C-alpha cells in the first residue's frame, strides 16, 4: 500500500455545543467583516481609466471657480471595489435568499426578465428630452402600461409620473384639491383617514393643506362606516381609505362609503398599496374610488432595491381626470404624443401641474410592463388568488399558536395579522421578530398597524411554494412557543446575524451621519 | 414653592409668578430613552394646553403642553446636549422651560402631588 | 403554467382544505357580489412566455433612437456618461436588488453601510456637513429644500433664479399652490451674465430662501459667495441646485461658498439616462438643520457586543411616526440608484472624478470653439463646465428636429424648455461628456453648417 504523507486526514469531531473561539479577523468563515471605503481607499487610487482620452483644455473656462480644496473621496481598484460591495451585499437579507414576509410591503420574487428588458439600450440609453419622434417606443411603453393599469382598475385615466407610492398619494390629493377649487369649494378642509392608515396618508393630506381627522376602527378591524358617514359634511374634502386595509382585510363597505362621500360632495382616495390582493378579481373603479395609487414595486414586482426607487402611478375616475398632472402620453393617430405645458391647451387646462422633472420612472415602467405581459389577464388573477390563499394558509396554520385578533371574523386577504397578546410577561413582538432572524427569515412587519397592540403582519405573497410556507410556519411557531414559554435567550436574539441588536438610542442622541474619524490617505505610493 | 401636575403628565413648580415646567417621572418611564427635546424659545406666548415642546424617543415623538398660560422666559439649554437628563432627573435637572404665569388662577385646575400619584396609580 | 407562481393545483387543494374553504372564491366573500369579477378581464391578453415577452419589448425598444449609437449632445438635467461594467453587475446582486428598506438592521448592514458611505461621499462632493440617504430626484429634492427653508426661517417667500431648470421651477410652482409658499420666478436671459445681481437685489426680510442652479440651465458658472452673504444678512437660506455632479470634480462645491442646503440630481454617476427615471436626488445641508431635513438618514452606532454598526436614525421626523406633522410625506429613498452612484464614485475615487471632470471640460471647450466657427452661430456662455449654450441665427427647435432626421441628437433647444419665449427661441444647449468623440463634434458642426447655410 502507499501511505499519504501530506498529513491530510479528513475527520469529524463531535461538536460540544459551545460557541467557537473568536477569530483574529472577526470574520466567521463566509461571514466577512468589511471596513468602510474611507478606511480602505485613498484619494489617488481609481478603478476607472480614461486611457487615450484627452483631458487638456484649450483654456479653462470655469469662471474662476476651479476647485482648490481636496474633496476627500476614496477610490478602489476594480477588484477591491467588487469585493467591497459583494461582501457588503452578503450582510443583507433578500427575497432571493428566502421568504420575506414583510406585511404591507409585498416582497415577491423579482423576475430577471424584467431586469433584462429594462437594460435594452432602446430603453436604458434614451434621453428624456430627445425629440418625440426619436422616442416613440418609450412613449408606447408608457401608453401600453397605462392601458393595462386603467383596465385592471376599471378607472378612466392614469397619471404615470409620480415617483413612489407616497408621491402618488400626493398626486391624488392634489387632484382632489384642484377639483374642489375648480367648483369653488376650496373651503373644504377636512380629510378623513382611518386610524389604521399608513403614516403617509395623514402626512400627505397635511402637506396639501388639509386638516386630518381620524376615523376609528371597529372590533373586526375595519373602518367604522357609521362613524365615517356621520362625520361627512360641507367641510369634508374626502376620505383616504386603504383597501384591502392594513389589517389585511377587505373593506366590505367601501362602495357604501364612496356613495355617501360623493353625496356629501367629497372624493374617495384609495391607498392602493395592497392592490396585489385583488388584481384581476376586483376593480376599484366598481367601488366608487376617485383616485388610487399603485405601487409598481409591490403589485407589479419591480425591485425594492433596499429602499427604492419606487414608482406610483395614480388612476383617476372621470370626475378627477381633468385635473391629472402633466406630462402624459396620448396616442394621436399612429403617433404617440407627449402632453406637456405647451400643448395641454384647452383639453387639459385643468391639470394641477407638474410633479417631477421629465416623465416618471421609465425604468420601472419597462419592468412592470414586462411582468404584466408575462402574466396576462389570467395570470394576474392567479397572482391575487395565490397571494390570498398563501396568507390564509399562514393564518390558519398559526392561529392556534399566536393571538390572531380578526381570524374569527373570516378570511384575510393577502396578509395575516397576529398580536403579542399571549406571549409571556416581559416578551414582546420585537423578541419574536429577532428570534425569527436566527431561524433564517426576515421578520414580518412589526408594530404596524397601530390599531393592533404589538402587531405582527405577515404577507407571504404568491411567489412562495407550499414547502416554503410550511418551513416558515414551523419556524415562526417555534419562536412563538419560546416567547410564550419565556425563553430568555430570545431577549438577546439575534445570535447568529452579522450584528446583535443595535443601539438606536445612541444613534439618535448623538447622530453620526457621515464619516469623520480620520483624514483619508492621500496617496498609495 | 408648590408643585402641580396635569393629566398629560406635565409638572409645574410655581414660585411667585414664575413657573418651571417639565414632564413627570411616570411619563419619562413610559417614553423610554429620550433622544431629543425641542424646548420653546424665550418670549414665546403660550396658552394653557398649547403645544409647548416636543420630546422624542427613538420610535415616538410626543408633544408637551403648557400646563399654564404665560410667556416663556427660558428654555433648558442643557437638554440639547444631554436629553438623557429627562430620564435621569425628570423632575429637577430635566426641566423643559420657565414661564411667567399670566393667570395664576389656572393652577386651581391642576393636581397636587398626592392627587397626581392617585391618578397615575389608576392608569 | 405561470412561471413565477410555484403553487401546483394539488398544493392549492391541500391548502384550501387546511383553511377549511371549499374554493378560492370563499376567500373573497368580503367583496360585495356586484364587484366580483367572474373571470379574467376581457380584452386583455393572456400569459406569455419569456421568449414572446422579450420579442414584444425588444420591438418597442427598437423604435427609439439610442443615445450611444448617434452623435449625442443632450443634457439639461440628464447626462450621458460611461458607467463601468462592474456598477451594473453589483447593483444586480440579489442581496441589494431584492432587499427591503433596512428596518431590521441586524440583517441589513450591507445596505446600511452603503448608505453611510453614500451620505459621506455626497456631503463631501456638495461641501455640506451632512447628506441624507437620497430623494426621488433632483426636482423633488429642490422642492423639499424650499419647504425645509420655510420651516427653518418661518418665512414663506422663495426667490428662484432664472437659471434654475424650468422643470424644477414647474414642480415648485405646483407644490407652492397648495402650501401657500410665495415664489418669485424669472425667465433666463440668453446672455453670459447670470442673474446673481438681480437675486441679491430681490432679497428682503420676508425671503425664506434663494434657489440658484450651479452650473445653471444654460451651463453658466458663477460665484455664489456674494449671494450667500446677502441671504444670511436677511436671515434667508441659500439653496444651491447641482444637476451635473461630475462638475463638482472641477469646480468649487456650493457648500464651500456657504450655501445652507445643497440639492442635486445624481443621475450622472452610475444611473444612466433611462428616459428620465428612476434617478437619485442628492440632498445635503449644514449640520444645524438636520432636524428639518426630509427623508431617511443612516447613522453609525454600536451593537450589543460593542461592534460598529449602522441603523436608520432620526426617524421621528418621518411620516411613519410623526404622521401629519412629518417634515415630508416621503416614504422611500432611491436606494438602488444611490448604490449605483456610490459604486461608481468609489470606482472613480477623487483622482478619477477629477480626471473625468477635466476630460468633460476639455471636450466641451473644444466643442464650443468648433461650433462658434459655424457661420451664424454664437457662443453665449463664457464660463461653463460640460454644457454651454449657443445662439443660432434661426429658431433652434426645428433645427434640432432636422438634425435628428439626419441621425444627430444635437442638444436641447430652449424652445423645448421655454415654449413661447421668443427671446430664447434661437438658443441651443449643448452637452459634451467623455462619451463624445472628436468625430461626433465635427459631425455636428458640419451638419449645422449645412442646415444653416
């Protein structure tokens, strides 16, 4: 026989259950610590070369303002830059890693075809101010997506330019304000907002100069219809209602409410953040809605990107259509035309104006249209059905473990809500969330909506398989049981994440918002 | 000098026609770690119940109301540097502002220490 | 079969039985009967394969003239720069692309550290003490800065320079109708002189802020120091707007000239043209004003084990806590575009940014000189970075259309930006970057000579 002399002896040692010794680097195998670019870069290094491009100016014409002081921007060579950001990326949880049950945020799979299409040079490398006959394809994308959105919602028109959901809310509220002023009722100052609403609703109404009045919720998690109707009157501009609402429930009375609001001279704004639950099954236009924003990053799968960019087109009823913002796209014969300030003319003279430079989030339009065409009318209906089915499956699988305040009242829509009511004394929703991190899941939305104490809002979305749901339910059940039994180790969770719980008090008391600690290295040589 | 409390958990110490206002120990306990306090500037006119100051913890912002009407003579500058004084010493060093009372009769509508202790005990 | 929906029919049946529902319709019982749709909406197509969708979208994309395939000179708030290949690769890492807002910091340090680095890069470029985690775009950041100045100064009259991008002015006008702000606006003069003197003269005790673009819509660069002094003498703020951040590699930062709030459009770095969006709004200010800033901040702190970490902070300014008293209703930033900006900036570094800026300026100078030689064409702007304005002997807008027919995207006519302003109709804004070749410049000049002959 021949003996391997290398000393290599594959063998297993039995684990003793104790944590491993700390490493010299602070790294833990694949979990790598990464310094700031200001600590590893310097001002002379660059990862971009401009070989062969002439930088010599005939004479500087910078108006005597040529920069003198150093800026303090670190550079990294390409391999180092790629490594820096790749290492950082691995400290993030993401949909691509697993189920992301963040209620009200709709973390569904982002199809990569969307990304590929958005990067076609014909979309990605086109300037917003090119002559319109050189961008007919871009305008056609906007027109096609607009047609889908109007048809799916049963509305009359759509404003495509708002940059995000909250920006869309502002668009809707400004249209309502413009409509009121156009009929001489600018004195209507009150906007009614259910107390379960997203914070953006009251913030938006207040921005537009309205006074916000809260409408209470009923015991079954819906807006108190009687209280709302009783408050209507000549001072009320309108209501802002989320449907399905932030408790994951369909507002059964929305049509009744809409009719009452219209009778009282007001308008109905619907927060469409949760449209993904009903797309293809219900058209908000059939419920009397006057304006509704659609978060393309929720219902239509454009990526959340770690916090944007979003896109928030707003669909309008016939009553509000004349007041929609500029610019928008119209088909005139075979030509697609951009309607802007100069050609709004008599047909669109009521427009409340422009909300953004250029035409909105084109890169999101191409992604959303790709998603919509992939699904078609039948697939989008299936999206809503599977989203609702998955949420109800989670609700029924966990209602015996966690308090589910509205479970008795019937099915939920796309998200299931639980509370901290039956956790052990001293244990909170936060502990459940942090425990879930150790189990390899992003936590659900916590402490929202405000109408449920210690709320846990679980939205699985339609892109999860039954096996993925079963795994998640098992993990959440286990963490919940520990919280009910008073397992102290939950109070210090997470134990296995890149960081333990962070000191948010220190961050807020002495804000450190930029790197200040040391001057940058000037040169690498 | 006597101390009065409101149902919104402000306290006011009155010495002649000058009041010193802060929030109660109970209130700071409910708010948790205080990270920022916005106190009114000298000269500001306040009516009883007006929003006078803002106190913030990490995840909440709360308005502090004027317990009495009057004119602000001083805001507590120390809170800008060290808002944690509201946690560590809410009813002394952690005061918010001083005010010249315009209507001392308003004090009759407030609670004394014993009444406030009873009030808090029932919350 | 829908390729993005993993549930099988047996799965669905098994799940319905766990739920105790007879059919999927039972889960929609709360929808009033009259509003229930019985099947797919008529008139819309059914689902399609990847191949089919790709064909459809590609056909639409082909109907556009691609900037990179023709001599291209458009700017006016959006600029074509070369973006290194690694930028687009890194922003497509699933952990960045498919992450949410970093509300659970223990498992979002990647996004948070990136934002902290971004905030520092932006603050240093703008010359401000701090910067936020980004806004929607330059135009909305500009409007938010005006609102911020109103809250800080408790005054409501904003004076907008004629050199401010007309779309930015339009956005501000729209919002001011509803917030009660009073705006003083002006149309730019087609001359080398900016309106700084007029702005200084217009400031009074009621002025909350002066908003000035740097370089301005015509490309002009002017010293902001006297304007800042005049603002501060009247307890008003100076807001500077930068639509071309590459310029800050060559010219003095607005913050260094004592601007109080500096906002910008960050699209030039990392993001690409994309027919106008999504872009990334930059916003920085003096440290004393951070409580009145809108938008998200990332801040440094420590974890329970004492290790450095980052969190979203100062969120009591924001709508999800302050509701109707929030500094803004903004509920997002432009995260992925901020990442693209930051990666591109890190690849450039200071040396790279300065060289890129020098290349842009040199190319623009050469183009300005060449176009000035075209009979009848006059260079209006004496100082500029990578964008300048020329006066043609005829209206510029039809000339731009004619040149587009010849496969040249010649620039942005002032007629497009200021329709109906006869005094501006002959103006053409020409942007030149490192992507513009000497041949491109020669092609434009030669074509202009023919068209104007």
